[in-house]
């Protein structure tokens, strides 16, 4: 089966750095995504990794190791507005082609304190 | 540049009634995905549609749920004879030509009373 694991909750301090981990077990792999979701809002795209390594985008970076089935999202210079749920999702490899169905983790609720 | 539009944002139905949720993808997008998010649970894939075609409905419950994406107009997710367990946030997402990014609508929060 397909399984995606990430911590349920994390707490960090404004201005600090936080790393949110995600591990996945899937029969294949076709890309890993990170989304941010504020309470009552839609998920918004943060990053996409399909090859091993680090992708940096401003204060947010995402890392992928396909051999380990592991990814992390790194948030730097934390701000209060970064308090949200961070969702790890893997593109379903079983469908292939144009199917971009995503399998989602349960999300990590990040609380940024002053 | 309108994004993915979902309506209504909030929908209250009594048990046994029908719920119709609408999703208009971004301009130029012809692929729509519906996801359900239950309280304290993650997003779950329901169905993938292209114009006039259901491509993958492996996540749809076998009964009471149906979806369509007609040639003209929005995609519709229909839930017949709703039950309390159907209370959830329903999101749709559309894709353009980029291989990665899905654009999500604001969701419809269905409450069954």
C-alpha cells in the first residue's frame, strides 16, 4: 500500500529555523510536493521535488532522497504567519501518464510562537 | 486572472437531502481533481475528470456520490441522501501545462445536520 508519515505537531519560535520531515512508502515514485494550509483555507503550493537534492525558494527549501523515501521542508526566519499545517504529498505512481492524483500525509501543524 | 472557483463556500444540508458542489477550474485548465478533507484527517483523492470524461474515480464511494465535468460549465460533485459522515471540506484542484503545481479552490464546507 501507500503510506506517508509526518509529525503531527511542531512548535518553533519566531525567527528560528524548523525542519518538517516526511517519509513515504510507495510502490513507485513520481514526485513529492509540499503544501501549506491555513485553517479553513485551501492548500497552497510550496515546492515540488522529483530528483534527489535540495530545492530552495526564498525562506522555504525542500529536500528529497528517493533511496531513503524521505523528504523535509525547511522553513527559515520563521514568521508568525507561518503558523499553519504543512502537507506532504506524493504523486501516485500507479496511474502514470497525465494522472496527477496525489496521496497526502495527514499534515504537520506548526505553531510559531513569539 | 481568476483562480479555481468553488461554490458555495459553505453548505448546510439535512440528512437525506442532496448536496451539489461546483468547481470552475482556472482558465485554460481542463483537468479537475476532487479531494475530501475530513476533520482530523488528511486530504483524500476522490475523482479525476477531464471535460466530459471521468478518468479515475477510484476514490469515490460506490453509492450516493457522482461527479461530472460537462463540455460547458463547471464540474459538479453530487452527493445524494447525505449523512452526517459526509460533513467535510471538499476541495477541487486543476492543473495547467506545468507538470507539478495543482491550483486549489477555496473549498466547500459541507455540514450535514
